[in-house]
């Protein structure tokens, strides 16, 4: 298996150039690197097929439309959505969540209605709901976590009331690595007739996603965390919800007929895609899905888990390491503190030794408050990482410890 992944790493041009050849890249939870096939697909698109989509009678526009719509079908198959029109292209997870928070609030939220979020959410799955709550008089209710970084399921169930209108929860925590039992959460919420939005920013590359099996109402993710370019993401929504929600932004492509008196809106998915979309991004996302499928989703999951296990054991060998997040079910994200040292100091020194990690609050300040820490050092894994990368991290951390004491 290690050889298989060594070969895969060769497909990533960033590690082939002289500048980053020896870089140990442990920041894939923020943004993963892209393989040749993705970069080439985007480049080919601009060299051979680029034109605006949907409105053109000319052949180049039709070709661009065909490639854009086949990217949508690729995503549909990848997450097993029932219909292609349940796949909305967005700029990323953040925009997908904003789209739902905004339109859901307009359609359904009233004063004193309740939105359930968890203590481990990324700001992207807090602030849009907070803004929706401020506009409508609705309230946020927060599902607490235990010391290991797992949701308290009993508390989750007890938080439901007649006023609960939606649950919005992350699939995998970008700080703790916790894999939440989303299927169970969704089943319970549905028994109370409450829809569930899953923030899949971290889930999409670390799990085999089948939205019909999960039965989630919405699933949001970003291309740039799954080997695709930035600026492209997905909102999956069940047809019945997307049909019922009002449009998010107004503009070209999302309309059926416009007059100064009245506008009628286009069918799904175009109702939610105002303006010229990121066609090149969709092409890149489609190529990234091919790449993931070629590697084998199960192989990627297994590889990440092996790295997580190895890293957890090796980090524990360093005296003074405190791992933040010890859930029974974890993905390839590992947060830690090195003795009393500030995460930014640790990260800066690691960078001087050619190791890229992320430090800080990771856009999860309420979680930091709950844990009573300012931030963490976070290592996260991608398809190009190996046990040797973790060995290098451990050696470097031992040096950092000496330098800072
Ligand atoms: C759990 C989670 N949700 C949401 C986001 C936001 O993703 P994006 O910045 O791609 O919109 C991130 C990004 O790190 C994340 O980890």
C-alpha cells in the first residue's frame, strides 16, 4: 500500500518542482494539493472548450455547456444523489451554507424558532445561522461535546422542542477530527420532522458519501479540500426542499422570464445559480472525482486512518504533547499542544524545518472557548502523505521543544 501511495504522490506537481520538493505538507484539511490530471483538465478546458454556458447557439458554447453539465452528473454519481438537479454549484462550503441559511430563514423562520448547531462547528456553519437568527428572531441552540470531543447524544435529543426548525452539523470536525454519527442524528431529527444540513467540508474526502443512504436534507462541500481547485463547491439538497426554497441571488441564468413588473424563476438547479458559473472549477472538480475514484475511496480512507493511528502513537512518545480530540471515531486530522508553547511559535519553527501545519483557532472560536484554549497545532493528511512525513514531524517537534525551553 505504501508503494501505491508513493506512486500517487508523483502525480502532484507541487512536490516535483525544486521549491517544495522536500516539503512535508500536513495542511490538507485547509486545502489539499491538486494532481496533474486536475490541473491539466482545467488547462485543457481553457485551451480547447472555454465559452459561456447555457445561452449559446454556437458549438463552442454548447460544448462548454455539455462539459459543465456532465461535471454535475459526475458529482451526482459521486455522492449518489437521486437527481442531477439536486446538485448546485457554489463557490464552496461557506456559500452553500449561506445559501440555505438565507433562503430557509426567508421561507420558514419565525421569532423563537430554534436552530440546532454543535459546539464543534466551523464559523461557516455558525455565522450564517446567527445572521439568519438575528434577522428573524430565531435562536441558536448548541449541542455540547464531552472531553474527548464527541457530541453528547442525550443532550442532542433533549434540545429538540416544538420550535426546532433545522439542525446544521458538521460531518467531521476540522479541529478534533471527530466523525459525528450523522446517520443517527439525521434519523432522530426526521422523527421530529426536522431537516438536517450536513457541513461536509471535511467529510467529503474522508468518507464514502451516499446522500440517499444518509438521508440528509442538505450536504455542503468544497472542491479545494478534495484535490480540486478553489472557488468551486457543492450544495446538495433534496429536490423537495430546493423546489420549496426561494432563490438566493438574482441575475442571469436563474430566471425564466423577466419584466419590470415581475420575474419568474428557472427550474432547478439553475434557480440557485445566478450569473456565469465557475465552469473551469466544475471541470477541475469532475477531474478530482475521477482521481479519487481511480485511487479508490476505500483505499483513501484506509490510508488516512493508518496515518492517523501512526501519528497518534508517535506524537504520544513526545513528553508534554497533549492531543486535543480523542473521539473513538476520528478522521485524518490531529490537533495538539506542545507543552505550554504557543501554537504559532511551534508552527513557525516547524515551517523553518520544512513542515507545513496549521495553527490557531481554525475558524472554531466557540470550540476553543469550550476547550479553554487559544488554539492548537493541527496536522492533517492527504493522499500524498506517508509515515515518513510523520516521523519528520516528530523529529522536528523534539527539536522545537528544545529550542523553546
Ligand atoms: C468543517 C468546515 N466547514 C466549513 C469550512 C469552510 O470551507 P470553505 O472555506 O471552503 O468554504 C471548512 C474549511 O476549513 C471546514 O473545515
